[in-house]
C-alpha cells in the first residue's frame, strides 16, 4: 500500500512535467524560414523518418523574370534536417506550407501564421522595398479595438467590428476622417488585419507623412454571423465562404455609421468619410455608395465584384445608372478602381469603366499584374490611403 502511494505521488509529479515538456518542446537551433541578405530564403524541417518533403508557396508570382516553382523538393542532410533555398525573391509578403509524405503541415519552426477564411498559412516578409510597409517598424503605433455595436436590423442584433485609431488619438481633441474598409467573401472583421496587414500599413504610411491620420473601421460583411469564428455565441464553427450579396449588409450599413459617429471623434460629412473594399467588399462599397450618395467623398473598388445585378433587400441593387448619376452630382473627391489583369472579375470592371466613360464621370484607374490575391489588395491599399482626405 505504501509503495503504491509513493508511485502515485511520483506519477502526479512527473506527469505535469512531461506535459509541460510536450507543450514547450525545444525546437533546437533550426531556423525556418531564414531570409538572407540577397532576398533568398531557406526552409528547414527536422523529419529524419520522412521519405519526401516539399514546400508549397506563392513564390511563382513574385517575379515573372525569375520564376520559382510553386512546389519545391527539400533535400535531407546527415542531421535529419530537410532544406531548400530559393533564388532571390522580390520584396513581398509570402505564404507557404510543407507537404511531408503527402500530408500538408505548417512549419513548426515558424510561429507567424495568417488566417484567410478557413486556411492557416505560414508567412514571411522579404523587406527592403514595398514589403517594409507590411512589417512592424519603429514608429508610433495606432490602437486596434474589437468593438460590439447594436444592429437591430440583423438577426444577431449585436455585431462585432474592428476599429483602428491612429497614434495620438487618445490624447487628441481633434475630429478624424474615417475609412470603412470591407473584406471579401468568406472573410470577416479580422481579414484586413490578419492577411491584409492594414494596421501595419497605416502605422507606417501615417508615420512617413504619406497618409493622413484616420480611423479605419473593419466590419463583418456577412450578416448571417455576428463576428469572426469563435468570437461570439455562435461558437467555434469552421469558417466558410458565406455569401452576403442579397442587400442585407448594404441595408444595415447606416447602423455602422451611426455607431461610429456616436462613439468616436469623427468628421461627420462626405469630405471626412471613405469606403473601400476588395472583391465582395468592393461590391458592397459600390452599392452602399450608390444608396448613400452624399455620405462618402472617397470610394475605392479593389478587384470589385461589380457584375450587373438588380433587386436585393429594399431594392438596393436596382437603378444603378440613375444612382450613379446622383452620386457623381455630389462630386466625390475620389472614385478609385483597381484590378489585376489576370483577375477573374477583370471583364466586369472593364464594363463598369465603360459605363463611367460614356457618362463622363471622372475616376482613377489602377491596373496591375496578377489576379484575385491579397498581394494585389495590399498594394491597392498602400496606393489608396495617400489619396484620401487631402
């Protein structure tokens, strides 16, 4: 009996220690990814029993003149570590994962992960040029708050948004302009922060004097959900591409503006308001601005889903030509369209530009390489922000 008690006590002491060691497993000296001075990157994975290891990443689109394989095979060394080094890459934020004997895994040596809808991706940054906008620099930093607001017109009645306030906001008495920044299909209020690096971009551009200090409101554009996954009473459901192009989000957007103007020190006129979004968020921005034609002085459509449509709750998608005429009568300071040449929505944006050209409405147009990707949307945000509120 005494021996059994001693064994039980010993087991109780040893088990937590073993559990701790499992949780805090030492990964040794393996560095992955390692970004070299010339922009090349080395990936490493300790897996001595594996038969094959590959790295899958978005390196191909980085530089058409210096293509990288979308999948590259790693080589096993005598220490049981697989490794692969890319050619020098252009300054950019890159995503990747490993495939070990056919199984996709994250890099266990890289704690930096982004979520895009239901996909988790390791990332790294090759700096020295444009990607410095996405990195955390030694500059004054803004604050990001996760805020709940009343939304009586939606099923959930209360909904969550993310709000960026610039450095110095808390100590200032000034009123600030507001950008409403909308995500794409399947995204949520965290998308522009996680994958879009919006807070880092804002901090850096404002610190450089390239963008005006502003409040940025990032909403959840799917009224079927109150918040990002796991952040509400809905629980820990798997994210998926919820469609929200029935007019419900556009119809409820006045609740967002009223809450922001009531909670924050804002410039409450069109000259102090902008709205922009990517893909579905561009669709929302297009129709919200049409139905609130004197509310926004700056409109941005990034790879926008501006296909012809009609109907929607309250008829928000009806009579777009007439609504465009009313919008441009108010002379917005900026109407901005950006799209990649390989984007599957390219033709819809060509058609929108044709309508604007025939009516003689002024707009700014940016056409880039590539397709429907965060790489383009980050670039568009960097280009769009300095044009606002000047």
